[in-house]
C-alpha cells in the first residue's frame, strides 16, 4: 500500500465513491453501445477533478501528477473508457493549456473546461504520422495576423464532443518547425470526421479532426511559432504516468474480481480459490499490482518534486500497461468460460487495457526511449 497524505487519501475516497455510484453502474452499457457517458463526465466538473492540475484562480484544484494519477486509478477501476476521455480532457487539453498557454489563454479557456461546460481534446496524431509525431503534416500558413490551417488529425479522443482542441501543426519546412494552436469548434476552426469503432475503450469517443482552410487569428497560437516540440516534450511524462494510472486501476479491478469469483465459484465440491493453481494466479496478479502501485506513485511523487525524467516515465508506461494486460488475461482465465463472456467485466478490462500499450506512445517507442537514453549515459 502506497502512503498518501491526508489530502490525497481524501481525494482517493471521494473519487472511489464517485466511481462506485456514478461510473461503474453505466460502464457495461456504454461499452456495449459504444456511447459516451456525458452526464457523468459533466458531474466530474462538480466533483472538482476536471481541472485537477489547473490553477485555483481558474477554478482548478491546483494539484499535481500524483493527485491526477489517484483519480485515474479510481475511475479506471470502474470504467477505463470514460477515464481515457477524462485523461484527454484534464491532462491532454487542460494541463497543456495550463502549462503552455498565456495568461490570457488560460483565463479564456480554463474556467469553462474546469467546470465541464466545455470539453477538450488534444490533436497530435495523423493518419500517416503516429509514433513519428515530429513528422506531422497538418499545416498552419501565416498570412498577416492570421493562419490558415489544413490537414487531418486521427484517433482523437473526445473529438465528437470537444469545444476546444489543443492542436499541433507544421509552420515550416524544417523538421522541428511545429506550432501549437488552441482551436474552437464554435468559430468553425475544425470539423469532426467519422467516429472510429474500436476493440476497447468503447465508452470513449474517438474521431478525426478535419481542418479545411480554417482561418485562425494569431491569438490562438500557443507561445511562439516553432515551440511545439518543446511543448510536447514538457508534458509527455505526466501523460505517460497518468495513463499508467488507468492500467493500475484496471489491474486492481481484475484482482478484486478474481478474489470474489474464487471465493464463490465451486468445482469438484470446493471453491476454486482452494486450488493451488488458482492461488498462484491470484498471488502473482496481486503482487504485480502492488509493485506497479509503488513504482508509479513513487514516480508521480518525484515528478511533483521536480524530479522529472523521460526514462522513468517511459519505464512505467512500458511495464504497467503490459503487466495489466497479462493480469487481465489471467483474470479471464480464472473466470473460465464466464470470463470470456460479457457477463463479467474482466473481458472489457482486458480490451480496454490493450489501448494503453499503444496510446501516448507505443511499447516499442517506450523501449526506444529507455534504451537510447541508457546507452547514451553509459557511453559518457
Ligand atoms: C483509442 C485511441 C485514442 C487515441 N487518442 C489520441 C488523442 O487523443 N490524441 C492523439 O494525438 N493521438 C491519439 N491516439 C493516437 C496514438 O497516440 C497513436 O495510435 C500511437 O502514437 C501510435 O501511432 P500509430 O497508431 O500511427 O502507429 P504507428 O506509429 O504506425 O506504429 C505501428 C507499429 O510500428 C511500431 N513502430 C513505429 N515506429 C517504430 C520504431 N522507430 N521502432 C520500432 N517500432 C516502431 C509501433 O510501435 C507499432 O507497433 C489514440 C489512439 C487510439 C487507438
């Protein structure tokens, strides 16, 4: 068990209660129907977590990465899909505006995003550029005091519901000449393409953002032209740590389901929990989940203390989702045929978790980051 401060413990309890009452009862329905639980999402604004890292002067909670990860774990236990949408809003949109936007941009956008009146998303990936994010081709061409944006963003979480999009574009031919804009649906800056149907995270809407000669005044530019790579790098660690929090929640939910089932299901006249092969599965999944918890919250704590590091964040992002997939597969196995059916949540948890090995940087990209950095350090 990781030790939280009393404030963090209180946040955990409030989020666990909210997840139990408001999120969990609807998770199966939204997965089945591939719909977004907008009502509960809006209630997260009343709960005060939509701007978990935003400054209190804009209505935010003014907390850090550890607090955000607590929310991800608790919500992730109940419905990873809705939690992914929560992450796209609170970390990819709100936290990026908080940390990279100007005072005017923060004052303009954050208050409505923090209450849930507006929903946000972040557009980096494109149909032809995913892992190679620096190669993106959505172009912002300057003319006078405004920009004309053309291009398509792919796989964008919350696209269909977003009022505000935090978007990366290319403003020059040099590879790293990328610039960020905060775009508004109301001003016609973007259209939304077709919804994307997915294996998991089906309670989280995913779609395209389309820019067709979008006329955008220069006050929507974040920082200066050409600063996007700096913006991207600055916030990747918190994105990777918080998405790992969703996988931690998934792993814990699998352990909880297995403990319950092993004490109820009888075969050969005994609870299956009495069989040593079942005990092995439970012991290993519980031990792995506890290890993940300590590693992740330790890194989040370090992050909040200013000890940020792409290598350790990538290590968490590589290992935690991967271990959670293994745990979820074991949870299905432990439930036998029922585990493979939709009657129990473990198959949904497995499908949902697989995304966390792909989104926010794939396992292979994490391996590249870790190995390149370690080898470089060792060669010094
Ligand atoms: C449900 C969902 C939600 C998402 N939400 C968002 C969002 O809100 N905003 C956003 O911008 N993006 C989002 N994404 C996109 C996500 O970040 C990308 O899918 C991811 O970065 C991988 O890019 P890709 O899909 O283009 O795969 P590719 O980059 O084409 O990779 C294909 C395969 O090649 C491997 N590979 C690529 N390069 C290398 C290399 N150099 N060495 C070894 N292997 C390599 C990859 O690991 C992968 O296995 C989302 C994706 C999904 C599925």
